C-alpha cells in the first residue's frame, strides 16, 4: 500500500468512479444487492477525509438496452439523470450480452446471458490522461480495483513528471473481512471504504421501478 501524502492536503481532486466495479465491491463487502451509493456524496466524502478539495466527480457505467433488461435500464437511466442534475459528469455505454455457461452446485451446466461492459475502462483511462495533460487537478481518486487501469496510472505519472505538475493517484474501494479482493490499483495509494463511511453516503432515492417491467 502506498502511504498517504500529507503534502496533497488542500489540493484539487478529481474522482473517477467505475459504477459497476464500485457496486461489485460494495456487494462483496457489505451485501448490498443494488447500486445504492450516492456517487457525488461518496466522492466528496473521501476527498473530505483526506483534506482534498473535490473539483470534479465523474461517473462511468454500462447500461443494458431496454429490450435486454428493462428493469436495470430504467434504474440506470433514472440514476444517471439525477447525477446530471447534481453536476456529476456521467458516461454510459450499452452493455453487450453473451451466452455464458455456468456450472451449478449439482454439477449440471446451464447457459445464461451475461452483460459485459465495453469501453468503460478505456473512457476512464482517456479521461485520466486528458485531465493530467490539462493540469486540472493534483489528486486523482479512482474508485475501482480494475488493474487494467494501471497503464493509465503509469501514463499519468509520466505526464506529471514531464510537465512539472505533480499528481497524487489514489484507488478507493469498499472493503471488509468478506471482500475477496482487498487490493487497490497497483502503484496508487489504497483507500479502503468501511461500512460506516459507505452507509453515510447511501442515496436516499430508490430508482428501481415500482412495478415489474
């Protein structure tokens, strides 16, 4: 784990939130069954806890087509719209579904449709690099444990060194004793989000449709 950098206190911070990765970590750590976090509140809380000034909160997620999954399409459409009203910068991509063979406990195999994100991690990486080139912040907080983003971390470090504009990079994620993955992004400061911190940032709105779609 990279130690905290007290010299980053008071610096402008940009939060890059991978919505599906954050939800997966919260589900493993705390047992939540749907993405109930308030992205803006959570990003600002982590910045506040580290004496960073939140300058931008950016949110990224895959969204199923209404024909594939009307329930989650409704949920994410409503949640993203609310984020936009709260001045969170959002990016979404349509989930692509493929047949995946799953082995059940009795040994039998079944074929199920599984959604996969395409382009979300690439967009996060591009936005990190762009923000570094534009010198928009001195702290980047990436809410993800996706190690594919470590290449973007390395590129940001190179840009920061060449430009003389230092950037501290942190990886924030929910974590508990039940979490199978307790690692943040390599070569970043790891910030584990405990249950109390997460629960203080739950979205009081429920975007799940009241009636079955």
